[in-house]
C-alpha cells in the first residue's frame, strides 16, 4: 500500500485576500503613470479583482495633496471619482480612533511621525484587516495589539 501524501498548504502568497487597507504610496502610483510603481500596483489590482480596498481619510488627504502638487489637480479629482465609484472605501474612524492613533504613534516613536501610516495601522486593528497595500517599509515594523505583523500584499506578490 502506498504511503499517503499530505496535501501541501497553499503558500500565503496564493491565499485569497478579502479586505486590504491601502496606504498612500500605491494610490499615488496608481494615479501617476510616471511613477515607477504604477505598473506594479495596477497589475496587482487587476490580478485581485475580488479585493475590497479600504483606506483612511488621512491617507486620502495625503494622496489628494500630493497628486495635485506632483501631477495636477485633475489627477486628484480622478482619484476621488475612482473612490466615489466604489473602487476604494474610506473608513470612518470611531470615537476611540484618535486615542489609538496617538498610542500607535507613541509606541513606534522611533519611526518618523506619519499620521496617514498611524491611521492605517489603527484601522487595520479596529477593522481586523491584516493585509496592507503599501510601498512603505515602516509597515514591516507596525504590529497590531496582539503583536502580529501586518502583511504587505505587494511584497507577497514578488
């Protein structure tokens, strides 16, 4: 009788990702064709049409300001229209969000302060989303309240 072969666990790279929190970098790249990350972010989104993309208001504010400055107002408006069509959902913070953003910022004070990053880390914990779409290495350091690392989906894709 042949020895049964155990089925291999799929690698995390190939597991289905349901909800993902987007940081500023990939959103900026998506709306700036000259950005060297543009093609990679676009390809990732096309390969994962099932993903529900979320972001925070601080991220959206940063994206609009930087797109307007770097590319022009039409790019910032295109980002907002894209969001309005449901491509990305803006998370609404709750009453405890500010205190938690402050706690995260203090806990990771060795990193340069970044409200957008702290808001993503806070939303990830509150919404129980472990996957982030980011170009930022700081997300390798951030941990949720249980001490678990966030999963950078762009890094998984490589």
